[in-house]
C-alpha cells in the first residue's frame, strides 16, 4: 500500500517562496534539526517512489489539542508524488538554507479552501503534528489523498490525453500528464457535464472539451503549465488543433483571427472562416492576455 507524507508549510514569506521553488524544481528538503525530532528521519526515509505528499498551508494555530484540526479549513493544499527516495545533497536550491535532506517530487495538483472532512481526521492530525515539528514529514498509511479531495477522474478517453501529450511517451510521464489533465479539467470545468468551448462557443459533452494550454505546454516553465490563466476550454472537434498549431490566434482585443498558415491549406482556411469569423475568445482577459500574446507571436512568426 502506498503511503502519504503530510507536510505543513508556514505562512511566512520565506516558506511560501520555498514551496514555490521546490515545486518548480521538483524537490523538497529539510534541515538536520527538523528531522532530528522524534522519528523524523525515519519517517522521511520510509518514503518511496509512488508515495503521496500533501503540503498543507494557511491553516489555523497548531497549538491546540490533538484532533483539534479535524474540522478546520486549510487555505491551500498541494499534492505531489515521490519520484526519488530520501537522499542528501549540497546543491543550493533555496536561497536561505541548504536543506540537505531531500526527496524528489512530481506535482499532481492543488486545491484551495480544503475542509478537514476532505482530507480526513488522519490527514489533518498529521498536518497539525507537522506544523508543531518544523515541517517534519508525518507519514501515514493513506493512499492517494489527491483523489480523496478532488474525486475520481472525469470520463476522458486515454486517446484524447495522449494526442495532446507533447513529451516522450513513456508510461510514467504519460500517467503524470493524464493526472495533470484531470486536475486542470476539475479546476476549469468543475463537475459540469457540458462545457462551452472558448473558441467556437459550442456547448459540448465534457469528454469533447480539453483543458488546453494557451502558451504551448512544451514552451512553459513548470509553474506556467498549471496556472489557470494559461488554460482555456478548447474542443476536440477542430478548435484545439487549429489553435495549437497556429492556424488561428487571438488579437489584442480578444477577437479570433486567422493565422498566415491558413493560406497554405484551403480546407483549413475555409474551416477557420466558417467557425471563427467575428468571434471573440471566451478565455481572453487581463490575466490570460500575456499567454495569448506569446501564442500570437508564435503564430505570426512564420
């Protein structure tokens, strides 16, 4: 049975910054004194690739009685998977301290305003204990805490995910990509069974609409891949493909325009003219604008 390490991240700016750096670099670390308390080192050493990690953040005071967090709410919870067991390294990753005891991670997803009922009494108590032990990992026999909070994956065919996967198609990377798609769909579409495409405006069954990156996923820094403002709803009935490959772009007013590549293929040009003339992109806004600008630059480059 896989296990879960619960780690509490304090509210201070340094800890918040370090969490962001760790997720971007796909690593987490501890100082010697953090693992010296109780069985901290043993807990950390027990983690194996495939085990889950839950980072709790923005919780109440930890100076309460045992089980005192059972009904509490966490402002943010980040989920990850262990990809490398505990090791030591002197390479500087974080600017304030070396944090030499490390595990490598793969980001899975995150949720905001998570109630204790979602993580369960075991998970919440483990996070409370971690908060009282300088962020020491508290390991429990809990499998896939992410699925407990977010719920089972939406009915998305594997072929859809694989067609949008732009990395080497090996099992682990493809599995991680599918998890990312499930989380992004949950984030953008909630539990809706029908979703409106941000490009053509058609309302379609959820399985026909993808959580598509505006700035091409392969061109993104790791945190950019997961930003909601870099994600839009693009249907699998043609919209996702013509946007992905630069046959259309979104101008500075949010209107969908044909790209120069349309001139190469008359059939594509006719489709674009039929589907997007005088249409505005539903995902265009202040926060998403930089990602559309990047995409537009790529589409107009050729």
